[in-house]
C-alpha cells in the first residue's frame, strides 16, 4: 500500500507542468529527471515549511520569509528541510519582493537535488495549482479508461477455451511486462510476456512464498528465528508500497532486493524525523506483496485464501492502474483455479462424466453433497447476463453449479440453503426437489421468475404447501386437464400466455412484461384462448378450473 499521506490521484510529471506555455515556468536549478512527479501544489512563506508538508508537493513561495542578508547557510537549511519532508520541487515567484531568484538558493537546490522553478510575475500561484489539478484530472480519465479496457479484455480472455494462459497473456500485454502463475507447491504452471532474467524470476518466486498460504508459511507464524522474521516481513508487506517481501525472501534464501523511492518522491527523511503510520500487525501470509529489483517492479497476489495459487508480475514501471489491473486478473484466476482443484470440483466433474455416460440423476446426486435441491432462475435487472455475472451469482449463492443461457442464469442449489434477495438480480426459486424431479423444479423456477419480473419483485418462491388439488388422484386430474385444454394443443404460446395471465390475476401489463411481448399481443392471445375453449374467462369458476388444469401440464 502507498504512504497514507499520498492522495489517491495520479501524479503529474513535472515536465508536463513545465511544458504549459500559459504558465511560463522555467527550471533554473536542480535535476532535470523526467521521472520526477508532483502530487499537489502548496504555497507557504514559512522559513521552515517541514511541519506543513506531506510529501510530493510543488512548494510555491515568493520569498517573504527570506531575511535581509540571507546567505548560503540559510538557504541550505531551508532546502534541506523541504527535501527531508519529501517535497518534489520548489517554485519561486518573481515580484513583488524579488526581481530575480537568489543565487544562493539556486546553489542549494543544485546541492540537495531539488528542482527549482522560476515563476514569472504574470503567473499566479493559484494558476499553477489549477494547472496541476487539470493535469491530474486528465491523467485520472486516461487511467480509468485504461483500467476499463483492461477489465473487458481480461474478462474476454477468461471465457476462451484456454482461459488461464489467455488471461496471463492479456495481463502481460496490458502491463507491458511479464506474468506468471505458481501452483500450490511453488512450481511455475504458466507464464506470458517478456522473458525475464534469473534474478527477476528468483525475486518473483520469493514474493510468491511470502503470500502463499502454505504449510511452511503457517509454520513461520508460529516459529522464531529466520522463519519468524520472514513471516513478520510478509505481514508488513501488505501495508507498505514497497513490500518487505525482499526481507522475507532473503530469509528464505532469495537474494534481497533493492528498495526504490516511494511513488517518485524525491529524497528521504532523516532517521526518526518523518512521521509514519504504524504498520499493521504481522500476518503469516498477506494477500499481496510488492518490491523493486533495479528498474523492474515486482508484485505477487495470492489467489484465494486456501488453494495456494499465486499470480506474480514484473513490470518496467509502477502505476496505480497496474495494481488495479493485476487485481482484476487475480480475481479471474482465483475463479479459474480455486474450485477446479478442490474436492467439490472433482466431485462435480465426476458427476458430469457419469451423467454423460448414461448415469441416472438419482445415482449422481450424492456426489454433489445433497439429496434434495432447489433450482434458481435469475436475470440481472439492468443488462443481459454474461459469464462473469453468472459466476458472481453462483459465488453469492454459494454454488458453482451455474448454467448461462441467452437471458437467464440457472443455478442448482442444495435445498438447505435459503436464497435471499440479491441487489441487481431478479430471482425465481423452485420448491425443494429430488433429482428425479429436477425438470419439474426447473419449470417451477422459470414460472417463479416470470412472476417476479411481472410484479417487479426481487425474489419469488414457488410454494410447495399441500393444496386441494392433492385430494384428487393424479391420473384423474391429468385426464381432466388434457380434456379441458385439448383445444389449445399444439400452440404452446397460447398455453403459456393463459397460464401467466391467470397467475397475474388477469393483468395485461404484467403479463406482457413477464412474456416480453406487447400488451396487445396478450389481449389477442387471451381472446383466442376464450374462443378455442368456448369459455368466459371473466368467470372466476372458469378461471379456477383452467388454473387447476394448467398446473397439471
């Protein structure tokens, strides 16, 4: 994690500010490093601005604080305090007090490596601050666009026939770097992108050990010595922009990695001077860790909390969007690796194979862990479902038995799990059913979903309580239903429309919503049903009898 004092906005390259013709800024001392960035602009006329700086600022001053006859000693102390506070650059305004920038200030900035900008009289400090925020806003828009495009491409890659290699290839391309997936035993399963040297690969393997929830890491948390130190370092990695993963990796036999400057901040605080947030308590395996090796930035992400898979990336730059994009890839890879390697995943695969080879659902169901099940039909409330939305729904309901059709997601759920309404979804739920009755439960869920959509209700359950129809022998009920509905045979559209219309108490609009047709189409079909059945559909007795018959079909 970055220093908590650094704002969650993209930094602005100092060269981009200097390139603004409307400002007329000119660098007159200090390094001309294109990698120097600023996080904000701040104006101060204090002789010692250190207590008022957070780091990463372009500090603007008109020199009000400079005493008469100030010499090299004053300016050395002034500039050194700015550098110790993490200031990125100093802007000195000409007029109304100074016609030129003091030569001693220029010499001190050169000595301490602090860029010094000359601000012309026509440029106000508020104008400089506004330009900084304008550049930040543009960078933020570009960053959001980059993240959005990366999310879309990663989701598409996850739906390909070879999802894991596809996701790694897409991630490496989006980060312009290298991505590798490690298995639970630390073996490299797949990789993509620019090939890396042995030092980088060894560094990635070391970070993977820091975040992997494996037995050796758990032992580190309980033990002492080098292992205990590695565990503590791993814990600090989760709370620092530059992870202590190098220290943990070093304790595991991996060469320590070079620490780089945080978020492009210039200079470093003197020991004990800079206020820092207290680090979080150590943990045996943080969710992620980062480090830097020469000019290469390394990061590792644990995939899930138990399966031991780790995603690691190496990039030639460090940007906030990189972490977001890598985190999206880690979530997708967690879905692709977690369940398929677990015992429940193996049982599902076995059940599927047995069904494909002719097994009966009653014999296969015990492999799935339950004898009775509910079928759930669901649709998103704002857009058609996709593979990622279907997986998210299954995760929310606690099952991986998910089927995505054109406009409906079907889920098979053990009967002891009682679904609740989910934000953004409309659900229809069947009564508990044995495997032999799954087709009937599927029909129940479909009808419940149609009713939920028509009534704009987030969740509708099919009722399985005893009814008066249970008092009639099923063969007699079926015979009566077939005879009564015989005129509608061969026209399922009329049958479905009549069933939906009766279930919604004769509402034309709700029936149209449930069937996704125009209300005039509903009127025409109901009129056609009345004609074929030769029945008065306004008569409640007729409606009751037809409803009884339709429930038998």
